[in-house]
C-alpha cells in the first residue's frame, strides 16, 4: 500500500500550494519525480520530418494493428502519414501524442483520433460517434459529417467538422474549440465546462443543457435552450475571435458573424472559479 | 447493445439475403447471441408465407428448457389439423430445422383470429405471415443463421435485420428480433435500445386484444405500430406517434411489403448511420455495416433526434 507523508523540500509548484504531499511505499502507479531522469521521457513522441511522407493501407488491418503501424512509422521519422481505406473502422489514429500530419482518405467509425495530443489530422470522409474524444491539442478537420458526441470532453486544440454533427456535440467539453459548418443535434454543449463551440447552422433542442461554463455561438435557429443556458450579447472581441477561428478552419468565409447568438451558462456553480492559476491556464 | 441494419433497393431486386448477412456480420460485436432477418423476397405474391416454430433452439448458449424432439412433430400435427379446421389450404411445406417450418398457403379470412388459434397450441409461435416477408431468427451469428436457413440465395427489394445481445430477456428465438407486426401481413420491426414504459403499454394493448409472445421490450414497438395501423393510421403516422408514446431510448426500423422506415428517439441516444441515394438506402448502427456492402467512398450521416423517415421501393 502506498502511504502519504509530507514533503519538506518544496518545489515551485508546491510553494504555490500544489502537491504538498508525496506518495511513498509500494504502488502500481508510477509518479513523476524530477530526480529520475528517465521520467523526462514522454512516451509516444518522436522526431519526425513532415516532408517524409508514406501511405498506409489499413484495409486488411484491424484498429490495433493500424494504430501500432502508425506508431512504428512515426518512430521511423515519418511526419506525414496518409491512411488509405479506413472503411469506417473504429478507434483509428487514437493516442497520437506527437506532431504529425495524419490524413485519412475515407471515413472513420467510432472513437476516431481520440485522446490525441498534437497532431494535425485531416479526414476526407465522415466520422462516427465520439470523434477526437479527450483531445488535448492539435487540429482535426473533417470534410463531411460527424456522428454524436463529437468532441466529447476535449481539453484543447481545434476540432472542425465542415458538415453536420449529431447529438451531444461537445458534451463535457473542458477546453479548446469545436467548429461545425452545418447543423448540430440535440443537447449540444451538454454539461460543457470550458472552451468554445461555434455552430454555423441550426442546433436542436436543449442547447447547453446543464452547462457549467464556456461559450456556444450559433449561426442558425436554436431548437430550445437547456437548463442553465442563457443568451448573452455578442461583443466585438467575440466577433473578432470567431472570424479568426473560421479563417483558420477554412469555412464560413462569407458568414455574417455579427448575427450569431451567444449562449453562456446562466448559473454559477459554487466554488467553480476557485481554481489555482496553473489549473486555470490548463483548462482554458 | 444490439446492432440493427436495413436496406432498400428502389426500383430493382437484389440478393438481399447475402447483403444483409454482410451487414449483420459486421455488427456481430454488438450482439452475438442471436441474429434475425426480415427479407422481403421476390415471391409470386399469390400465397401467404407463414413461418412458425414449434419449439426453441436448445443449443449452445440457449436459455430455453431442453425438450425431446418428438414433441415438435406432435405440435406440427396439431398445427396442420388447426389449419384444416380454419380452412387454410397448404400449398407447400418445408421443415427448416427440427423446430421451425415454412408453409405456403392460401387463406382469405381474418389473420388475427387465425393467429390466435394457431398460437393457442402449446409452444407454437408464428414468426411471420406475409406474401413477401420471410422472417427468420435463430441463435448464432449472421453467417450461422444464413447457412442454417439457406438464405444466401434469397433475392428481394428490401430487408431489415438484427444482431442481438440479450439483456432484458432470455437467449431464445421468441425474444430475438425481428418481430412480426401481428396481425398485419408483411410488417416487421427491429430495435436497438430500451423501452421504459413497456409494461404500461403492454397492459393497455393486451386489453385491446393485441398479443405479446415474449417479454422482450422491443416486441412492444411491433405491437404498438400494428395497433395504430389497425385503427387507420398510416405507418408513418404510427411511427411519429411512437416518439411520444414510447418512453426510453430507441432507434428502430420497420418494414412493410413496399416500404422501409426508421425512427430515432428524442434524446438521440442510440446510434444510426444512414446512406441515401436514388437507387439504394442502407442504414445500420455503425458505418462498418454500410461499408460491408458499399466499399467505395460514400456520403453518410446521422439522422437527428426525433427523426422519422419512410422510403418506398
């Protein structure tokens, strides 16, 4: 069993009130210790050359084999990987913790490119449920439509769907930006906590239901507001920010951003904003 | 979890047996317990096709009580006798497994009374009656059921199917999908989800004379729609009504002799991917089901919450 004891040698983080305790004894978890040089290694990162390009046909591979192959190719320095024949398979491209140009020529099934941290992904087809779930950083562009739970629990990066998306887009979103060129289904922004969602088309019922924080911008009609979601006035900084984001996303070039509806949380949760400064930075 | 799949060829026939098998096999991971097919086949349209079972598959994984096969023959004789009494003329009969049969027959009277009398025989269940509907369901995956019932050669216009993971009722044929829309000929339903007002609806519908053969919540959809249509509603009207009449989470398909429909609950809690063109509509719980018959790049989408769609052949 692991035991807790007070650490007397304070680091900078500890002096800010974080990590005042350390674990000692036997545990199955491995904790970060700056005194152990090997722990500075970040698993899954490689030096890659974006000009080094390779095609990978996954028609005869299952998702585990395909993802392992992507990892192998990154370890060989390939910085641009083009996936052929994804055929709607699930969980392709998950867990890429590296800078990488990852291109899918086709459609993905459920949980595509989930838990990624850094890659730039372009998907020429459609994606199924829970695309880019838990994404930490990077950019994902989907040329066609997306299923439900698009960008569930994303924490950072830009997630862009040029078509329409299903229900519960941005559920539990904790940061980053989700941009949808078409319509979105019911419960968009459900339990959203941080970050921003831009929907250029219409949204379904219960928009922003039970949202804690964050901002949703809607260009079309709203089916209904969810509990705790309210309309807020658009400001110049909102308009400038959306214009910049749409330009980066390469959609909505002639869209009249000033007519969008801004939706925010109408209630403030007790103690919700009492985050440490470092935590706030991570969340936003 | 369960997986559902459906397709409709518009203006032509195709090998729907093999196509649906490929779609359901791709969804096997969603439901390995049993597989069901509702194939709308190119029959001559003259006679009724009745598929019925006189017992359960008691093979590996079954939750049914083991029976001696000799009781099946006795029940079959009782069915033949009852058909004679009802004035039905059997044109052709096929024994498909020890417990299931396919009859071609002529019958002109009320199907509800007919079904009630046939099913009054112990352990006899009509799986379907129709002039084009061939409803087959059994334990095992899509390939096993296709092989067991020789469905690879069936051609037709449309089909729906189901790969079942048993959650709320037993691993047996009576709880497997599709469900026949008793007492309507050529109506079948498959469902993915859970219905939470099953018993309330069942009590009301039973009081109106409708019959339930299993305790599977999905059967409610078939009976619910059948009762609506019995009172004059169109299929689409019945399906739209079901969005508020049925409580829970669901995506379901319903097929009739010349149409195929889908409905999704107002929470959009259950998945569905749809491909639509002038020649073909294909849909399934996951994109891989559609890709199994359309490997080239296509445009697909998720229908929104509360959506109902119906296509004609």
